[in-house]
C-alpha cells in the first residue's frame, strides 16, 4: 500500500477534482479586493479613467496634494479645481504664434470637436486646413480664405468655415472678431496653479487647452494634469501636446496625469507607455480595455461603485476608494 501511494501521480481521483475546484474558486475570487490602496505619488505618467461621477476628480485632487509643483488644466463643467491653488483663466494669443503653431492649434480644435458619429470633417479636409493655416493669415484671414480659395473644394471650405466660425465672438462687417480667450496669452503663476478653461465653447476650449498644455509641457520639471481630457482629445490623425508628452516621456522631465471618461481617447500605441493606470467604473469597450490592463474580469471594472478604483502601477497593483 505504501509503495503504491508513493508511486502514483500527485493528483489522482478526488484529489484532481478538488484541485480543479480550488483553481476555479481562485479564478473567480475577487483577489483584487486585497490589493493595497495608493498612498502617494507614483513615478512617471498617470492615466485616470472612469465614467461621469465615478470619482476621477476627487482622486486627482487627492493626488495633487501629494505632489509639490503642479499645474492642472481644469475643463470640468463646474470648475472643480478653482481655488485649490492660484487660479487663472486660460487663454492663448493666436496672433503671437508662428504659422506652424497656429495650424496645429486650429487642427486640434477641429479634430477635438468632431463628434463620434459625425463624418463632416475628414482627415483629407483636416490636411487642407493645415495647408491654409500655414500661410499665417490669422483667424480672420483664414476664414476669408475659406470663403474664396479656388484651390480648395467648396464642400471642404464650407465644412471648415462652419467649424472655425465658432472661434469668433461675432462678426463685424463680415470680419471675424476672435473670441477673447484667443487674443492674449495667459500669465501663468508659479506652481501649484489652476488654469481654468471653460468648456462652454468646445472649439475655443480645445484650442486654448492645447495651447496652454504645449506651453506647460515645454517647461519641464513640473507635474501637469488635465481633467476631462475627452473634451479636447483629437478624433482625427493629429498629435496633441498630451500625446507628444506621453511619447517623449520622462526624457523631458515632465510627468503628466490625464483624467478622462474614455481611456480609448489615448491612442493604443501610447496607452502601453503610460505606465500607471487608475480605473473607476467603466462600461463597454472602455471597461474591456481597463480589464485587460488590470488583468481582472471585465465585470470587476463594471461593478465598481462610485469612488472605488482599481489600479495598475509601476510598483504593483492597488485598489481603494476616495
């Protein structure tokens, strides 16, 4: 008897069944509930994603309290960060930029305001906008060119004119009067500071936010956060300052936090280099993406209650509530 026991396989009969049962239980057990909470800042960039009201802004506010020198670009509807530190209204002087910089901001503004179901602006039309903007005509001159340019198809001119007209506060004698936020550069205070960008005019908000982010990310040696990134994320093939910072990363001494309702706003090629991820409640493809990053079932992300988060960080997983 002893020799037969000694020579038999490690799993035999009921032992094998018990082993399978334990494995299945472990697979379905919410092991992520035992992950420790995040208690301090992490090294590198940070992607924070969650549905509306899930806890992203509360989490980011707490995170900023752990960071010494920071700027936050506040695109929230209610100005959630106003008063958290020195606060200024975001603005950018388009006229002070060179033609290439103007072309980029116009392109980003249009690319950010293309609706998910809107096919009115194509990548080809965006290319036409870049070519016109590179002539350095200014906003009024650009709109006038869109009215009359013979080398641009009429449909393209009409679509782009309609889009860019939203950057005008009004028209006087047929000429565009640019929105005030596009006529002066914001005087950035030293960090910590809040740059408030009202999302009431999405085209202007996208141009201003991207202009401010480009300026901040050039500085280096500072932590930059943007909340409600989904409002300004480009939905056409043009790289914005956030994507560029993620691509060039810590080589420039910049750490970036991006809070958004949709983690898929960050291009797939860049999402893998972020390094640190905090997910609140999500649904659909966004939840599937989060589950793959976290290595948990999709239902674990979809069942998170308001304030609860799961995280994958450079130093390991984390979970908690705010």
